[in-house]
C-alpha cells in the first residue's frame, strides 16, 4: 500500500508541474489563438493564474502527502485527501459551467474577435502582440475574419481607403503571406469603393477552423481529464486506507491492562 501511495504522490508531482506549465504557457504564448483570448479576455488571464496556483499547490500537497505516508502522520494524509476532494469537485463544477455556458462563451469570443478586426491598426504598437497573434491564426487556419472576410470591410483604416487594401494575413497569395501582417494593396485598383469580393483572400471565416480544432482535440482533452480524475480518486481511496491502517496500528500499540 505504501509503495502504491508513493507512486501516486509522484504522479501528482508530475500532474502539478503539467498544470503549472500550462498556466505559464497561456500567459507567455504570443503567437496563437490563445494569445488573442488571453490579451482580450480578462477571464482567461485569471484562469491562467488559477492554473498556476493549482499546479503549485498540487505539487506542494503531493510532497506533504508523501511526507505523511513516510512518517505515518494522519493529519497530513487527511489534508491531502481534503485537497484532492476539493480539486475533483472544482473540476466537475468547471466542466458543468463550460458545458452550460458554451453558447455564451461563443458569443463573447465572437465579440472579442470582431472588435479586434474593426480596430486593427498595424501602426498601433500597444496592440502589436495581439494583432500579430490574430494574423498568425488567419495564416495557420487559412481563413479571414471570424465568420468571413466581409467583417474586414468594417475596419476603420480600410474603410477610409475605400477597401483598396486588404489584410495580408487573409491573402491566398504566397507573396502577401511573406509580409504576414498589416495591409496589402490591390494590384488592379478599382474606380470607386472595392468590396471584400475584390480581394484575393480566403472566403472561409476562422470560426469554423477553431471549432474544428476543438472537435479534433476533444477526445484528447476528455481523455486527459478522465485520467486526472481517476488518479485523484485512487489517491483519495488510498490516503483514507492508509489513515485507517495507521489508526488500527495505534490501537494495537495500546498496552492491555
């Protein structure tokens, strides 16, 4: 039983390091769709700090649980069990919130991207990282806008230029993608105002690509979550079993009168 507990405690040290690393990655990532979310949505940034805290606490509790098992300290094992139970319930609650609020989250995400597109300005250094991250998404998914290229017609700079320019990261031409950011000029300027239909860009919006990515990786995400939950349940069961064994041994050591 003790050997099994040591293995589980080691797993929780690794699990804590993974959670901690994931939280740090969310904050540090500047070149993917995660960057767009974390720089636009305070909730994701708060979530990243929570992940860092949970990861660090998981590693600490794994150490305390191992210490409790080695020295047979019941209070440490009890603290370890309580922490696992809280984390498990928190995971279930988070999963339920995400499931029942998915439509709200989808709308919030759409609003974030649409606002980014309307205010996109290559000369704005304050939003350089955010805009570069969105350009990266459009290039990688080969998409344009959130629901389609037409959304870029609402960009203030393009509107002032009668849409005779278009976002380079949306382009289906390799020479535009070499630029990777900012706006490119139409090779054959039109007399009057152009439309997105005149641009050499991808027609598909990025929403479909992002949703497809989530669907493709949903199995992996669910598998990891299930594995974590199983490890937590085993840790709870074994910590309680060890507590009972220590309790029984304490009684056997009481001298008979």
